[in-house]
C-alpha cells in the first residue's frame, strides 16, 4: 500500500504550475457541460419538440464542433492561444444564454451550432498551451492530468445537472453552464501567465511554407485517420452499448448510469499513476496499439458474456484501459510532432478526428444494430478495431522520429 501511495504521489510530481491551472480550469468548465446531457430532454419536455426534431437540432452540435476545431487551429497558429481560450469560454457562455429566449427548431439548431463552434475553438488553443507548459518528458502525464480534470468534471456535471433540472428547471442549466464558462475564463485570465508574443516575421515565414503544413504530413494524416477509426469503436461506450444494456441485457437506467460512472471513476483513480509508470518506458505506439486491442477484447466479453453483470463490469474495466492506454499517448504524439508555429493546425486535425468519430459512432453502431442485430455490430467493431491496431502497427514502422516521447 505504501508503494502504491508513493507511486500515486510521484505521478503528480514535477508537473508545471500552469498545467495545474489549465486542469483546474477544465474541471470548472466541464462541470458545467452537463447541459449537453439534458438539452434533448429540454427540447422534448419543455419546448415539446418531437424526438426527430430534437435529434436534428442536436446533430448541429457535431457539425459546429468539427468546424470550430478547424477554425480554432487556424486562429491558434496566427493569434495568441491565450486570447483564443478566453474568447472561447466567454463567447460560448454568452451564446448559451440565448437558448433561454429562442423556441423554434431552426433558431435552436443555429444556437447549438454557434455554441459548439465557439466552445471547440478552445481545443487547439488548449493543446498548444499544454505543449508550451509541459516538457517532452512529462507531456503524457500533463495530458493525463488535464484528462483527469475533465473526467472529474463530467462526473460532477451530470449529478449537478439532474439536481438543477429537477428542482430549479431546465433553463437554469444554461445559466449555470454560462456561469462556469465565465468562471473558467476568469481563472485563466488572472492566474495563467500570458505568453510572450512570437516574432511575427518568423511565424509568417513558417506559415507561408506549405511544406510544413499538417496537410502535407502524410504520416500524420494516416495517424489522424486511425485515431478517428479508434474513436468510432471506442465511442460505442456511449453510443450503442447503453442501448444494448437496456434492450438486450435488460438493465435499468440506474444500473447503466452506474456502469458509465465506473468508467470515469476508473480513469480518475488509475490513469495518472499508470501513465507515470508507462511514461518511463519512453514509448508511444506500443501503448496506443495495446489500447486499441483492448476494444475487441471488451466487445468479445459482452458478446459471449451471457448478459451477466460481471461481464458488463469486466467490459467497462477493459474499455477504460483502452482509453487509458491509447488516448494520452495519441495526444502526446499529436503535440510532439508539430512545430510550435503549426501546433494549432496539428491539434485541430486531432480534435476533428474525434468530432467526426462522435458523429459516425451512433450512426454506424445503432444503424448496424437496428438492421442486423447487436451480435453483428460486435463482429463489425471487433474487425474494425483489429484493422485499426494493424494500421497503427504499420504506421509505427514508418514514423521512426515519433517512436519515443522526447521527439523535439
């Protein structure tokens, strides 16, 4: 127990103060993001939208997320990432308040699009901040600390959101989320040191050289493709698996919620010390591949687990290990491969890969399950994840400069 506690303490050591500030900001911001979980209910129960109308309106979130990530990357390479983060937090909070006044499906969809666009401007800028405030030797742990804060926020958010919606009403969700966005902006503005501006002549020269563009880095583009495929497989955790638990395994909503909560709890408890241990190996691709290979194992356990609760728990543990193995090292690779002047563009592509995966995951998962059954869906994603792992393996052999953590 002493060694375990010592490892847990050491996993947080030697992480820069600014990374802690970023992490606390993400915790505050993500604690308020529970609004996304309840917006569809607000549209159907309060505004009396049909389920189809609510679904169409919510789909604009994915579109806004992808375009916002792209715009955020473009701006991050040309403007101060500090200003972009503040702009994103303030504007997304103000836009969310507009939902208090609009009631038609078209206007609701427009506001949701604008909210997602402004909110996801933050991602590339935040990624550049992590790259600046971390070192090659602690970058993966820095990423994991930010992820820990996000998972804590997502754990607190739904519980707080349910309480607010039940006792105060759905509209108060938008007010509270706007307040948390403003609070996060305040913390960043007053506690995170503003970085010195880069020489414009150097930045313009780099950005003017198309050979440095992420869109000409074909190894990285293949990496982004495989990240998107991984995301499509992994996000079945939220897209189709709850439906499987409910309609096939006959678990109630409370049980499904506890299984999803277990994922977040495991990430919070395990990831930091686990990554601190793995980071010493100074490898990237072997851990990414291991994370991808956890997916077919987890789906196989569900497929042949006879709907036993122990099978669902083991599935949740293994799919969480997939997240812990793969995601921090994927982001490390993205942050480390880019030059400082192209950080925004590289990070934008990384965010877009997950945005596209979030759009495709429910369409593929639920589409296959509704037409061919869940067993066929499991077979499809087992095959896709195995092909994705093979893709990362082949990519690792052609990315000799990105095999170890201290890349640049």
